[in-house]
C-alpha cells in the first residue's frame, strides 16, 4: 500500500501488520462511527494505519517539474519479452521507517523433557509469533498472539530439537541442540544506553557444568566475543547494533549441536531505518 499525504512525505516505511480492515478502522477514527463486523482478534493483531502518519508536522513538499505537452497518440504497444527472463530484484539500500508498537523477546531453556520457551512482548500492541519446527517437534507451524508473556513447552523427539520463532519486522529466534546438552538460556533486550544503538544480551547457564559461549555477528556490524559461564551464572553483554538492528549467532565447543541465533531490531519509539 502507498499512502500519499502531507504527513507521509519522506518515503517512510511502516512494517506494522495491516489488513483490509485497517482502512475501515482508519475511517472509524476519522468519522467516529464504529464498524461492528470487525472481530476483536483483528483489532488486536492489526493496526488502523494511523502509525504511517506523523501528525506532529507536515513534510516539505518536493519540487516537481512542470508537466510537458501531451504526446501524440500511438498504436497499441506490443512488447517483446526478453529471451532470458529473470525475477525482479528488490531495490538495494535502506529507507526511513516509522516506529513500531512491538517489542518481541524470546528466551529458551532446554531440559530432559524438551524445551521451554518464553515468548514476551513489552510493546503496546499484541505481537504475533510463529513457531517452526525442523526436527519433527510439530507437524505444522504453531501460532501465538502475545500481549505480555506466554510460556510454551515444546516436546523433543530423540533428544534433539531444531526450532525457529519468527515475529514482526524480521524478528527471528533460532535454537538447535540436544536436551542433554548445555542448559543455556539466551534472550535479548534493550540496553540502558540506547543512545549508543546497542542491544543487551542476557545469557544464563542453568546447567551443572561450565560452558564457553562464542558470539558472532552475522550482519549489520562486525563483532565477536567469547564468554565463559559457570553453572548458575547469568551475564549481561552489551552488543553493538546498527540503528537498533542486530544479528547474533551463539555457539559452544562443549556441544557442537548447540546453536542460537537472534535477529531483529530493538524499537525505542523513534523513527529508524529498514533492515
């Protein structure tokens, strides 16, 4: 959808979840007349389009050329398709982005009975999480709408798990390993020093042996770190990010099957950039 308005000038992108009822809900805000056929679920999950505007100030209208004369009429155009066809390529670069109401966070702890996942959202709107399983944990993806916090127990087959949780605006939390491996819980949250653009990784070792964690940035910034955790120890690490965007992979030599990957953007209520 392209929105043209004095309050949308600047090429901003909004990655909030919208659907066909969002236009109706925008008209609700404008007219004060409520549409009774929109379900409570859609009102919880989808926005009303007001976040695409900045009503605090109108943008500066760009300078445009005066239109030239209307060209002469031509016969119907019959284009010739190219011999070697290819799919279009997305335009490179980033765009300014509107702030989003989501604050998704995921943490996970492996134990002999399976994996316990904590799906958290500290934002002002419900966040939709989709859980994918690649080791036979579930036959189909699982869907969860989270207002604040939800605990999910995932059964493990043959002692191995391979899971991924996706959320809004490119949020992804991947975890793989064995239920008998190092019991390490990992989550990511906003740092106190948000002006520096960092995110905070909170890492805990709930196992009975020490583990060595290797942190590697996969995109946005170039950074790596190694951290040894004693049994029961919890450590908070400040991790550099690009305008709030982060992509961190965590592994350990004590268990080569252990893997965590955290990808997304930490929202701070201010405009940012697309990933």
